[in-house]
C-alpha cells in the first residue's frame, strides 16, 4: 500500500507538470513573443535595418539592384511637403533611419523621385477598446481540475490510513505542488495586461505602376505612446468677428 501511495503521488505530479502549462501570444519585447512590442526609438532602428535588408534582397533577386531608389519623405521629413503640426515622431525617425541603412547597404539612394524606384511607408494605428485575455480556458480544463482534486483527495486519505510518515509527507507535498501549479495556470489564463494599441507598418516599392515589394509588420505599442504613430487632425482656423 505504501508503494501504491508513493507511485500514485509521483505519477500525478509528473502528469500535471507535463501537461498543465501552455504558452500563448502576449505582448513582449524582441525575441520573446510571437508579436513584438515597440517601446523605444531603438526598435524603430531595428525595423529600419530589417526593411533595408529586405529591399536590397528583393531588388537583387529581381534584377533592379543597380537602379536608384528614392524614399518618399514622410510628413515632417526633409524635402517633404507637410502641413503644419501634421508630422509624427515615427514618420520622421523612420525616414532618417531607413535612409541611413540603405546607404550603409551600399544602395544607390537618390534624392529626387524621377527615374528612381519609389519607396513608401504607411502606418496604421489600431485601437482595441475591449480588454483581452492573454490566455483562455481550454475545453475540459475545469473537468480535469475536478478529477485531479478528487484523485489527490484519495491519495492523501490512503496515505493517512495506510501509509507511514514518509507516505504522508509525499502525498501532502504532491497535493500542495499541484494546488500551486493550478493557481498559477488559472491566474495566467485570466491576466488582462495586453495593450489596447497596435501599429501596422507597410513598406512598398513601386516601379511606375508595378509593385516590386511589399512588407508589412505588426507590433504592440504602449497605449500612452499612440501619438508617436498617429497624425493629429489639422488645426482649424476660426474667424472671430468683432461685436
């Protein structure tokens, strides 16, 4: 009977520890998530370097590597038409960073649009009003919890009725570990720490009326930083007449 109690405790712990944890997408910094989160200008630089590499690879593959490219300036960038108070920090920063990386890549970068491949960037801010969960309950989770709790109750009962001190300690330790793991799994399933804001950044290259490349990236951003990417409405002019 003691051997049965020990064996039951070990099997239940191993089964639970091996199957209770699942990883789901959540906002995180680079290299730790299926969807990355932009939190600094350095991340803009990382994206600009990746886009520059993609541009060079695509143009080389399609035989356009020796043709000059022209980055159409975003609002607020040098030489770009821009209405007053209409620029965004990302537009300006990404223009300069992409230009720098293309020059470093040895690309022929032109400062005029004529006779050049045109590189354009588009940014869309997406805001989710509703809170979202990082994890959700899987089908059968509550049933499994109930069955596991019942099994541990039997193990602990038998340990106190038939087992010695070692069997009792093993049963209690296993039940305690299982309870802690269940709490961790359940609390993680109901975590509401996801940001409400995302950005969709698309880079395109055109040769007259034909697209040579399109690259789209999606990132989480801090909710308070949405204004880095979203252009404010144009200021309105109100005429005030004297009374």
